[in-house]
């Protein structure tokens, strides 16, 4: 029996941060919804169980002896674990700590608070807990980055049109009959929320729960703060009654549930997923840390709310932005992990997207089931990757002949391969439009770009490989010839000697853009087509202008567009983790395992804060946290969420580029190059075509 990862293996280090620091507090998921710790020792924010939401409201802001603790500036220590958030601070001779969990299969939150009088005399401890408001049920309010909330909006600009009714009113709120909390009800929808405490407060004044305590020297007291969200007052009050009978029980229940969740993810034939993930056996703690961080980041994005229009799915980011949306691009980055873990879900979601025009949106959201957002230019590549990798791993070639929407799955692949031709404005390359369909936060990355045109070469070659094994040799050869013809056209965008690329504008102007997207796509897809000197130049550029000890910059600070935005996922001050993992893969593909080995300890330290976030800062912009690149905050101008599913791409770096597994359409091979990282490392229970395998330095063995 191979040892399964434990809950504690995913635990963050202790992060101590002041109120003025750039910091993204930890989030939690219970698969029905999510929340985020506030910059407070007790409060939570962004509580959503879509279609129910509390929006931006804070629940549980704590005051001690008439001092709001978040306003003191005192440092707060945070520790994240998949099942909980632990926090601790000190104020005026009191030590205050909390543990926050979400209910198991319930739309509830529990925060356990402990306060200790560290002074040598007996003292008053007057606690006040502020309840939050804003609960709403919304079916159509999930198509913007922000979760809906019933409360007055800060402002409404003329071009936004008439403000929604929910932004003109507040929840009704009143004490509940038990005298231990507040009930909020929506005026514009069928929704309610209850917040209560055990022991009961000594009094309730408007939305504040008051506790008039006295603590002896060294004495500790505890209370539990509870919140539930649902359709009716009766529903949430019933949840409160269950909680009231055992206030601490949700904490042990959350731990037990997450232990089962983690075990299931690595167990063939489990009941929580339609697949499973391989176990990594390694003595290299850094490699293990990166591997597990990739996995837990994806697991936390699973959503299985009964009101989802298409059942179980995986959202792209949480806990603040787009909390019901699945972006096709991010799914493609973590495709291998998702396909192994939950192949049935992947197939269902891909079929959902195939039934729609992928050139008119970036994904879907599960409350309405509708398409979301604008066209993302990477969708042809993303869909091709999801489909072909699914067939490679599962062996389900019959699916290719199934009709989905207007055509068979295989014909959809043909259409994705051909789409770039319709975007050719005369140069032989695709014009992918302005920044809104590309990087958004980089103003000069527009129109004809090396990255996605290199991806077109990969699409054509991948489709050719698939057609070849299906007996369509002549068509396959035609696609290969088309791919080869694209390469010299792409090379026209290269800056000779510079290691970076240019974007061709519609007037023919070539604008240099020193961005990671070109680096990662060109090297991952075309490294065998490039002269060795050009590969060296590109690596030199990466090492000189993008690389940092524990992360990287997405854009060189020397780029002329570096002042366009401070959004660190694609700019000079940090990077989206998809660029980081794909850069690591590129280094391994071109034989620069020495650079990957040098980078690995820093990448592992960047996972000390929990799952990789939507973006981390480079160290010369923001100081590291416990030696790792600091997560970017959700607030403007950075607007990056605490966790992102694309970080599952690090899983592929390990399997495809370190262990060098080839999930062939008809054959399965591996040629690991583990080198000094860990020559004894192995992957156990790797699935391919319905069979399990063990991969180590010696190659493949069947289990």
C-alpha cells in the first residue's frame, strides 16, 4: 500500500502580516461555495454559495474593549489548511485567536474564537461582534467579476444604465427569538442569512452582538460565531438549531471530510471523483511541495451545488472574483490533472462548450448555465488540448465520432485547426485582435502574436497525429505541411539577438513586446524547429529579464508597455502561475534541467502560502513571504484572486517534462530525466487507457 498524502501535507506556513502590507488572506471552499478571511482575527468576507451570496460583506468584525481590532494595525498571523483558517493576534494584554471552517454539505460557516488575558490581574473583556448583511439569491448576477449583494452601491455611472433594484435597498434584519443572533432577509429575492454566537451574547444592539466578560489572570474563554445562508428564514434558523446543539462539531466534521476528500483524490475507484491522481514518491521535499500545491489548488475549485445548471464543475478562481465561472483557457492549462481526476466531468464540460460558439465567450458560469464574457483568442488551442489529451489518456476514440452540436468531435477539431485562416489579413498569420482578447493588462500585445500562431502549429501537428492513427494519412500530411509553412512566417516576428518577439499591428508595424507568453509557447511548441542559437537567446532573455529566485515576471520591466497596468498576472511586477509552470516545462524540454533545478526550491517556497494564486509578485516589487513570492491582493490595482485552477499545470510539468511520460494514442512510454532532483522518484497509479502504471527512472511497469 502506497502512502497517501495527508491533510497536513498541504498546510501553509505561518504568515504574519500587518494591515498596511500587500496581502491576500486565505480562502476556503466546501464545494458548495467559498469564503475568504478578512483582515481581521475573526471576520470573513466574500461568502458565496451561488446562487446565494453575501457579496463584499464582512461577517464577524471583532471589537475588544471598544477597539476594532482590524483598525489597530496589529499584526495578524494566518495559517491555511484545506479544512480551516487559523488566525492569531495580540491587543492590550489579550491574546486572541480563531479557527474558521465551512460546513460539510451545508451553506454554513463557523468561527471558533479564543481570548486569553495575558496580564497578571483580572480585567474586563468587552467583546463586540458585528454581523454582516447583503444576502441575496440571484440567477443572473454572476456574469461580472463581483458576486451579487443586496445593498446600496457606492456609485452608479451613467453608462452603466439604471442601477439594479438590489443596489437601492438593504436587507431587513432583526434579532432571532433565541436571543443569540441576527436574522437578515432579502427584500428583492428569496434569501435569508442568520448569524449567531454560542454562548449567547449578553445583549444585541442593532447588528452588534455584545459580550460583557471578565477574565482572570491567564484565563481563557471561547465562543463560536455561526453563519448560515439559505432560501427562507425557516431554513437558516433550522441550520442554526442544528449548530446550537454542538457548536464545535463543524470543526471536527470539516477536518474529517477533507481527510476523506484528499484520500479519495489519490485512490482508484473512489466515490468522489470519476478518476484519481498518481501518488508521487520522492525524497525531494521541494518537488513534493510543488506537486501537491498544484493538486490542492484544483481540488479546491470543485463546485457541486445542487442549483448548478450543469452539475459538478470546477471554477477558475476564488473566493472573490468570477466564483461561478469556468474559463476554457484555464481548464486547458490544467487539462491533464482534470482528465485524470475527473474525466467524466471534463467530457461533459467540453461537450457543453462544443455546443456553443467558442469564438464569442471565454467560458460558462454554472448558476445560469450561460456563456460568459468576451472571446478569448486562445480558445481554439485550449479546446484542442482538452479534447486530444482526454483521448490520449482515456483511449476513448469513439467519442471523436460522436455528434456534439453541429458536427462530430473530430470535425470540431478540424474547425479549430482551420480557424486561424479566417483571421489571416494577408501575412499568413492569424490576427487575434486587441488586448481584450489576448492579455488584457498589456496594451501593446495585440494582433499578430508569436504565441498563438505557434500554438496553431501545435494544433495542426496534433490533429495530424490523430488523423494518422485513424487512417487518414493524406489529410494528416496536408496538416503537417501547413504547420511547417507557418514557422518561417512566425520567425518574421523574432527580434534577432534579443530573445523576444514582436507583435505585428494592422498597419504592418512591428512592436516589440518582451512577454512570457511568446517565450513559453514558442519553446514548448517549436523548440525542435528553432536554431540552437535562437533557443539560447530566448533562454538568456528569460534569465536576464523575467526569472526571479522564487517566481518570474510575465513582462520584462524593460518593455515599453511596463507602465500600462499594475495587474501582476501579466505585467512586469509578477506573473500568472500558468506562465511560470509553462516556463519550467520549456526549460526541461530544451534540456535545461539545471535551470529548473535551480528554480525549484523557490517555486516550492511560493507554495508556502497555500495554493498558488492568480498571480504572485516578483521579489523586487514586494518582499517574499517565508521565502516565497507573495500573492497579489484582490484589491485594485492588482485585482488578483487568492487561488487559480491553472496552477494545476505544474502537475503537467512533473508528469510530461520531468518524468517525460508520452500518453500516446496507441502506445504509452516514459523516459524520465530525474537527474539530481531525485533519481529514486516514482509515480504510482498513473492511468492510461484503463490500466494503471508505475513510472520511475527505469521506465514504465504495469500494475
